[in-house]
C-alpha cells in the first residue's frame, strides 16, 4: 500500500490557549510590579508549553499506519476491520495516538461521490518501540456499492493536552459492499422443482430417492417402503413417505431490469434494492449447489453480463456487478428484447423487473402459464417462456423474505459507516458462499 506522509502540523488546543493566556498574564503582572518571584513562576509555567509543543510533534514521527479491511461484505452485515500502527524509529514508546479514517460511498458508476463522508477512529494508548500496535473497529455499511477509504490521519495531544500534532497519510483503499442477502421461501423451491416443469411422476420419484430431504407426501404404488415416515404415518393414520430433492444440472438465465422514475420515492428505491437482493440470493443458492450454467444480465444505467458454470468464482463476479448496479430512468424494453435473443434457448429464463411491464412484452403468448407450471406470471417472448417477477406488483412476496430495515435503499444522505454499537442487529449476518477473509 503506497502512502505519503503530509507535513506535520502542531497547533494549540483550546486548553492550550487558556494556558498561554494564563502564562502571559503572570508574566505581565511580574513585569508591571517588578516581582522576581512572579517572573520565576512565569518561567516555570512557560516550560510545559514549550516542552508540550516539542513532545507532541516528536510523538508522531516514525509511525507507519495501515488499515486492514475484508475483501467484501454484505450491506447491513457486521464489518470488522483493524488499524495497525508500526513504531519504526528508536526504542522510545509512543503514547495516545489517535488514528482517524474517512469512508465515503461512491456512485455506482464510480465517477462522482455520493453522500457525505463518515469518520472511523481508534485510540492507541501505547505503542512500544520497534513494535506494531493493533486496534479493531466494528460497524455496518448500510448501502451496497463501492466505498473509498482514506486518507488516514494521525493525531496526538500527548503529554499535557496543550497542543495537537497531526499528519495525514495518503493511504487509500476501496471496499465493495455486496447486496443484502435475504431468504428464499419454500414456495420458491417448490416452484423450481421438477414437478412444476411438467415431468412425469415416475421420473420425479426416481430422482427423489436420494439427495436432500424435501417433504412428506401420501404413499403411492411403487414407492420404496424404506422411505415411509412411520411416526407421521401413525399420527395421521395414513402412510406417508419421505421425498428427497436432488437438483438437476440445468441452465438458468436471470434478467434483472432496474428502473425507477426520474424523481424516485423511497418506495421506488426500496423496490430496486429488493430486486437486487433477490437476484443475489438466488445466485448465492445456485452457486452453492453447483451444476449447470448461470447467466446474469443486468439492465440498468449500464448493461452488465456475467455467465459461466455455477461456482463461487461466478458468484463473486455477479455480486460485484450487482453491488454497483444503478437503475435507469428510461425504457428498458429495447435492451430487454436484445438480452433475450442472446440467452440460450435451453435455459430457464427468469425476469426480475421494477419496470411496469405491459402488453408489448407479452406479444407471442397468451400470458397463461403452461400445463404443469407453477402459479404466477409466466409470459412467452421470442418463442420461449419467461418467468416474470414484477417487484412493483408484489411478484416476490411469496418467494422472498426481504428486510428493508436492515439496509439503506439509497442513502440520498450519507450511506456511510455506522458504528456497530449504534445499529441494532436486524438479522443474522450472512456472507456469500465464497466469504472472502480479511486482506493481510
């Protein structure tokens, strides 16, 4: 991490100015009355002033500060970082060193700052010579996006508090805050189950003989007796068998259309964040299970595409794109039609949109779900079936649990760093599948 130390500054504190006024008053009184004892006292009183200026300045020399941040964190989750200060000069210890960092959320496009800066500080009471001190800080970043950290500011008022010496270290670093991850409901997994894709019951039963436990159902002829759940069967007075879900390797294409009016309300911003959080949660689930190919197309202020086999690496790329995605104010339908043509015809297409879709998108289909499909909007376009989840119309209500109170939809104000002791924990922190460790 390249860093450059600015010029040291030493200035008197308010208490130091009061002390200086007292010293000058004693000196003037001694001069006017020709009292030698008062002159001697003025000299003794001026001693701490001069010594405090020199010691405050030298207390910062030879210090090398660093910050340690995680590679990524989800919005609203607990962020744990630390400051390190190395005492590089001599064996003399350093006392009462305050390290202050500045964090600011940048716009998704990265070209202009958004919101005001917030400060993160830590106090090092003692740093022994030739050693490195470490202090941990905790807090939460409530909005997704890219955050710029820096510069670092060192300051001290040691030993008497009469002077404050400070210097700035041009050490800058960026931190990517991923979208908040919610929870997919049982209805979502039932909706994506092979039963809802028109497959035969015999083939479905054969696939459910192994894998994760899915649920209970009534006994059917040909079922394996080993899968009978005897306790539930005795309680309900009928035979019940266990079902097991073994996900198939299938291709999934997710289209995310982010739109908001030119003067968005808080509800419009919340819908955008809900859509982004839902897509991030679905991708996290797909990449944890693995198998098949996943495509993500984000249609917003800028168009972003991520595709490849379901894996932690793909999830990392997708979350980075979702973290900086911004909604557009224009009509996303032309870009949506172009994106549909680029998606494989063998993939299941899921469209998550905050734009109020109308008849033009439904051309070529009757708007009814095909036989065996789950209830809900599933429209046909470009000769294929597209599952449409309209966020504005409550399309995610049955499939996704989102906590808008745990994150900040669009800061509009600051969206900065909030200390952990000031933000109640609204949910259990949950990191993506790859969960990167803090950088060293």
